């Protein structure tokens, strides 16, 4: 019988103060893991920790801007100091903003890529280094997006960063393989997290009278064969599976969890 039990495992989750990463952190905690959060909004990190406390393992956070390598190093240092060893790293922090391909300024483009792509690069580099130093073994899961499967007219640089994650996951998997470290990615479809407030505002030009719920449903139903939005928990179930021993033979893969909106 398959059971996901992470008792004795130590995990780091970036972006764990909100949305998908929060669901991942909570599920890891419920499944018995000690969880460390790297999050830029401290009060949200603390709120997630408060929710995890009922599972009675060890939790903490580092105020982290994943676009700064020194912050990501500090997050790993803090987690290692508390836990001694890192078994699981989920690189999930990300931001979204629709920008025009031509009109986007260099600073905006750089900011998205610094957070959405460089943040995951730092997370993978340091996780691999630490796991190799520990003697090998470990699971790394990066959160990409079905938006990274092809270019996009409305959010080209978000799509670019997410496509980069799919590719870097493969390179990181080659690096980790001799040390029995699995590196995979999950590509979520549509989840109504705070990120979608930004998307819907962009789609309506910020119209305060727009019916955001209707717009969200229209976008969703037009794109999703299974006919519903995914939840943070839907994404977390797949992430936990990829962090478990049942996927020891899976590496370098990017799995869509998107209700069939993309089938590749
Ligand atoms: N919501 C969706 O429909 C959807 C779809 C596909 C992929 N994703 C991806 O899932 C991930 C989580 O998104 P979400 O929808 O839960 O969004 P969210 O806004 O609810 O959560 C993102 C979290 O990342 C944190 N964060 C932002 N910038 C950071 C930084 N520089 N350093 C550290 N933390 C930072 C935020 O404070 C927040 O807690 C993102 O990578 C996103 O691109 C989301």
C-alpha cells in the first residue's frame, strides 16, 4: 500500500506564505516533515508556521528574497542549523505580471527573470551542493507552469522564465543523478491564488467594475477539459509524490497538473 510518510525528513519550501507553496508546506507538515519556509513576506511565513504547529514537528522561516543568492544561502544555512540535514527542497516562489513583449522595460523583464528563474537556479545550485556534501540522496521539485510550455502573447517574460525552469530542471537532474538526487518540476494550470488577482486586473485594464469571478470562470472553462480550476492541494499531492520514495526512478521530468489544458 502506498502511504506518504515524511517523518524524519527535513524540507525547505520557498514562497510558503501563500497559495500553492503554502499548500505544499502544509501537506508536507501533515505528512510528518519538518518544514522551513523561505518567504519575502514575513507575516505570511509566520501564519503558515502557526497553521503547521498542530502537526508538532519543527518549523521555521527565513525572510528570503529568492532573487538574491545571499538570501537563498542564508535560508539554507538557517534550515541546516535547525534540522542538521536537508532532504527535500521545493522552489515555488514566483511573481506574475502581464507585460507587452515590445514595451516591457529592461528593469521589469530582469525583475521577473531574477525572481522566477534565477531564484530557482539558486535554489537548485545550493540544494544540490548541500545534498552532495551530505553524502547524496534528496528530492528537489521546481514549480514551473503550463505557461512555460510555449510562448504567450500576454505574459511573454513569465512564460520565458517558466520555460527556463523546465530546461534547468533537466540539467540539474543530470548533475544530481550520480548522487541519487532527483530533480523534477511541476507545471500547474490555473489556481485561484492571489497571483490571479494580478492576472485578472491586467486582463481588464484594472476596471473596478469588472466581474472577476466570471472572467476567471470563462478563462478556465475555455482552456480546461476537466472543467474546474486546480487547487493548491491538487498541486501539492503531485509535489509530495515527487518528494517520496515512490518516484526514485523519476528525474528531469516536468509534470503538468492542469486539468488537461496542456497535453504535452
Ligand atoms: N496560480 C496559478 O494559476 C499558477 C499557475 C501556474 C504556476 N504557478 C506558479 O506557482 C507558484 C506559486 O504561485 P501562487 O499562485 O501560489 O502565487 P502566490 O502569489 O499566492 O504565492 C507566491 C508566494 O511567493 C512569494 N514571493 C514572491 N516573490 C518572492 C521573492 N522574491 N522571494 C521569496 N518569496 C517571494 C510571495 O510572497 C507569495 O507568498 C509561482 O511560481 C507561480 O508562478 C501559479
